[in-house]
């Protein structure tokens, strides 16, 4: 459940960032800076995901998918455990997710 709460807090931060983001200007125009410093594992992912979503102009889609993921983790303890079980190879987990669980 800690995973779900980290994702939920990351979504909250990303939502706030998307609403307060201002585009870079001048010589830094190609760079996207996260306006709030985040730390830890979830912070690292959020800090990488936000600029990537901005550059791809898909911040709303990323937020929607993260919300769906959090809901799926909350709904199913089995799914929650599956996403965190490192004994299952990542390739297997990803193929299972692509098939719709």
C-alpha cells in the first residue's frame, strides 16, 4: 500500500505542477525545469516524468494513466502485490500488464 500512496502523492504533485508551470524562455527554451524539488524514489520518477510529459505535450494523458494505475492498485490487493513483487521478472510483469492483467 505504500507504493499506492507514493503514486497518489506523486500524481497530486504533478497535477499541481501542471497548473503552475510556466514555459522557459530565452536560451533555456528547450529545457523544462520541475518547479518543486522532490526526493526519494517517487520523487526521482516524478522529476523525470514531468519534463518528459511536458515535452511530449501529454501531461494530461500521463496524469490520467497514473490515476488509473492508483485506482487499480487500490482495487486489487493481488495486483498491488504483483506490481511490487521483484521476484517476478520485469519482462513478465510488463507483458501481463499489456495483456490487461
